[in-house]
C-alpha cells in the first residue's frame, strides 16, 4: 500500500474511531454520575485498589504481543496464532497468581473488602485474553467500523447491571458485576464479527521476533503503569480508600473528557504511522497536521477544566464529594498539557523504536515516585499539585526526542500552536473576569447557570480569537473532518 492510500484510509477510519469514543465516552459519564450519586467514595476506592492490581497483571498476560501484531511486517495470520496461544497461557497463569495474592494486597491497602473484589474482578484477565487477537487485527487493518458496532452494543450494558444492583444496596459489587458483564459481551461480539479463528499452530521463530518487540512494550507498559497507577497506589496506601476514591474519580472524569475528544486519534495513528514508517516525508506531514489539531483541542480543554473544575464537581456529584473540584481542575490542566506531546509515543513505536518511550518513562520514574511518596505525607491537595508538576517536567524531553526522530525544529510546538496559545490566553482572561468579577456582581449563584455561562463564554472567546488569528487552520480542519465523515 502506498502512502496516499494509507493516509486516505486512516482519514476515513478516523470517523469510526471518533464514533467509538463518542459512544463509550457518552455512556460512561452518564452511568458514572448515576453510580456516584448512589454509591460512596469508599466504594470507588475499593474498586480502585482492585483495578491497580489488575492493570498491573494485564501487562504480563499480553506481553506486548498485541502491539507487536499490529506493527509486524510478518504474515499477520501466522503471527496471530502465536499471540493468541501465548495470551491464553499467560492469562490463566497471571489470574492464578493474582487470586493467591489478593489477601496480601488487601492488607497492603488496609482494606479487607479489596481481597474478594480482586479475586472476582480478576476474571476479566482471562476473558480479555480470548479476544485480544481479534481486537488487534481490527486495529491493524484500520477496520474501526467493525469495532464501532461492538462498542455501540457494549457501551451501556455495564450500567444495566450496575445501576439496579447499586439501587438494591450491593455497593462495590454493583461496579464489579457491570465491569465483568461488559467484558464478557465484548469478547463474544469480537468473536462473532471477526473472521479469524485460531488453529493449533505455533511458530517458535516468529514468537521470538514478536517477543523481541513485545519486550520493550512490556517495559513501556510497566513504566506507564507506574506513572498512571503509581500515584493511586501511594494515595491508597498512605491517604486511605476515601481519598483514593476522590482522586481516582477526578482522574476518571478527566480521562473521559479528553478521551471523548482526543482518543479517537490514537487507535488510527499507530497503525497509520506503522504503515508509513519507511516514508519519512509523508510521516512528518501527517504528524504535523494531527499535532496542530490536538493542540487546538487540548489547550482550551486543559485551561477550561482548571478554571471551572469546582463548578463541574458541585453540579454533578454533590456535597459528599468534597475536594473533587480541586482534583478535577489540577488533573485536567495536567492532562491537557501532556497531550501537547501525547502522540509522540505512537510515533516512536511505529518507527520500530518502542525502547525510546520505555527509557523515558523509567527516567522520569526516578523523580516521580519519590515526589509522590513525599507529597502523600501531607494531604490530597498537596499530592495533586505535586502530580501535576512532575508530569510537566517530561514535556521538554519529549520535544527533544521528537526533533531527533523526525528532524523537526525544537520550537515546533510554538510554530504549530502559537495561535491556539494566544487564543487560550484570551479565553482564560475572559473566564476569570466572568467568574470572579461579573457573575458575583449580577448575583448569578446557581451552579448550572454559572457553569453554562462560563463554558459558553470561553468557547466563544477561544473560537473567535482563533478565527481572527488562523482562519485557514479552522477551514482546513473543517474540510478534513468532512472528508473523514464522507
């Protein structure tokens, strides 16, 4: 396939990837807000302790082979058999180890309820191992249309199980039931739609090649786990399951918001970059085009969440979630700033260098974990600010690595995003004047009206300034999305 064909296919796939995220990210917050009203921060904290352990175990049952299957130049059908049988064996082994260690994990978090929850919820490792190949093959072929219909059917199903159980007082078990039900149905639908079926075939030579790539993916996943879950691990251990529930809820809201808008790019970019890895000019061109769109979306979202996070938390969750607004605002700003270099990791892996992101992650962990530990001796607010600061330190390093890989200017972020940055500054000034100056004067105190006014004003100011500064970018982006939808 030539670069133009791959680029056009990726553009068309973006529609289905975006629809997938819209469906899941629309269903998820609705279900989540309903459950947050019915359950307590402690229930979500207990679930978070189990998910910390399960997410750690998931790195090893997959062994990075799903990403290796997407990236490999070998025959995909033969590689798929290696990945399938390896994942099944590792999934069973990892679940057994997790089941045995669950009581010790519950003691570590000083949460007796976490042990049984972990033993039951851990079954999703085995379930997922049966469908990882089908999922990877859909992504490899840029067939996001097939994945969309699966996501559509499974988006609301967890809520159909969790919400009634929560109403009848089952607490954290309502969350467990919904999660397992969604995983089982997702597995069944992937098998139904996929034409690939496993055979008793296993090539040791090909396995060695896949494992050599997967080794770096595992190390990268370990670094990512320590970065993504290391903070929750320390919060749960030193600040308790209540603060863990508040912190993890804030983090979940942030990932829902950014995931709805920006996550559709990631599933499409990795296979697209992989297919273009031998055509550097085409790769560089699509990297710049996508990065400008990401900057235009991530910057206003990050600053907006920082300014209106308390209003969002008060409106959606109520008074029992004290401190959530602060966590939401700070983590939202951190996440948005991280997206400025958010697609770089996909670039490194697609160019056959998964080791780059792995090495960077372990480098940052040298100061991440000590900073987390020190901040956790204080309170949740101090910890959240520390989490943001240490995350932002990695941004210049990513910029340097990108300049080395693609031979771009070290000032590429400013060159691509200066108009967006100026527009966001104007937006921040406008929202601040409204929030602390004008709205109190005209006595608008209702949370819904106040939040709606701030969001609408921010959008108008940002889009208006960007239209004045870079009208051609808005028109080009509009045409790109029209092409993707067509």
